[in-house]
């Protein structure tokens, strides 16, 4: 069963989400001198494509007989 509870998020078969983050220069630095914090882009979490859609509710059933 796929999407049994009809969850309406984008699925793996779609284009996905925007996940761009940038280092925050005002955050503390680690032992290598790299910033440990980040800031999200203005489009963070939005769909990459207008053609992205939730996975529809799907039921697959198979029956078999063993001898």
C-alpha cells in the first residue's frame, strides 16, 4: 500500500523541494573556522516544479497459490 493515510506531501517520484541553505557568517565557528549556523533561502521548502504533485493513494493486491 502506498500513501495509505492519503498524506498530501510531495513524493519521491516528483521533482522534490528547494533545500538551499547558506552559511551564517554571524554564527559561531567550528575548529576549522567554518560557520556552524545557516540561513534558509527565501524559496526553502517550496516545490521545484509546477508539475510536482502528491503521490495518489494506491492499493496493490496480489494473490497466489502454492502447491
